C-alpha cells in the first residue's frame, strides 16, 4: 500500500507549487529504545473507539465504508502545544475521508464541500492520473503510515480542487504532526517548512478566520514554525503579539511565553 504516490511526475496536467518528492511515502524512523514501551489499546478498546459509516463520493458517486472515531471515547494524555495527544491512539490517522474508487480525498468535514466545476476538474484529473496509484482498500484500523498516505492523497486532491491556502496549510501541518508522532524528524522538518510557507501566504492574503483558525492561533503556528526553522526574530515578533493581548486565553499566552523561553535558552547556549 505504501509508495503508491512515489512516482508522481510533473506531467499530471495541473500545477503544484511543491516538489513531487514530498508525496513519496518514505520514512526516517528512529530505532525504538529497548526499554521503551508504547501504550496500546486492546482490540476491544479499538472496537469501542471506531465505527464505520457508509459514505458517497461527491465526485464519482461510488459508495464506500468510511471509518470514523468516537471522539467522546478518546482519553487525552496531554497537549503538545496546539496538538492534542491521546493515550494509545492517534485520531489524526482518521482525519481524511478518501474514496478508493476515484481517489478523491479531503478533510472529513470538507469532503462534501465541492462545486460542479471542481467535480468536473476532479473527474478529469483523477481518472487520468490516479489509475495507477489507487489502493484496493484500507483496513478499519489505520496506522500513522496509512494516515500520512491519506493526507498526501488529500493534499494532491487539494491542488486539483484549488482549495484555499488555509486548507492546504492545515493539510501540511497535520502531516507534519503525524510524522512527529512517529519520531520522523527529517520529514517533520520538511513538512513544517512547507506548512510555514503556505501559512505565510495565507496570512498575507486571506481573511480571518483562516480555515477556522483565529489570528492568534495562526500567529502561534507561524512562530512555532519560524523557531523550528531557526528564524528566531520572526518567531519572537509573532509571540509578542500573543503575549501582550489580554483578550486571549491564559493557555495561549502561556504557550507563547514557553516558546519565547525556548528561544532565549537556545540563544544563550
């Protein structure tokens, strides 16, 4: 199943301002520590968390079983800044709804948001280009690698569909989060870089809320990515706007202060 998008070429017939290599499902995973044990959910626990619901593809009209998460059953472990981390389970893997008949993929809450013109364009390009890249099916239980692959299908679809910059940026961000969850530092950095680029474009050209995110949340994302990329000046500029805004939540301002402290520590090392 993995590697289905590895051989994409520029002859697809539509423009993508990203290198085609990022669609390859390659992984740079660390060796697991001998004494490190990950919390796992039993089969019974998974059965309680997951369920299937029949969906209809708005592009090709095929019907398929879509796996969904009972979010009320999730057990929060902690917050990794803006990303919730759950005990023994990664719901991000299920964030994309995908039709395995035509290849159309999108965020589950954006799957049915499509115009007639977008549908015609998708039908044209998906039928021509996805024939050699389609998996027969996905299992009900998805791992991080499958989740990343589905996000990459959604990212490719997003460029055909010509969605907003904010939606593309969120796809890149959550792909980076999945790579981080796997411990893949190389691809985490790569997708963080492209997420930063697209968020910057969205910040400069789209009105708030950008893909449902407030200005402060986008400021924090840009500050986080800038820090990860070594641009401390840009990171501090965005963080200062968060810290001084008394209308924001205490948690948001605390996150900004914590990141500012990381920058100060990095500068003194």
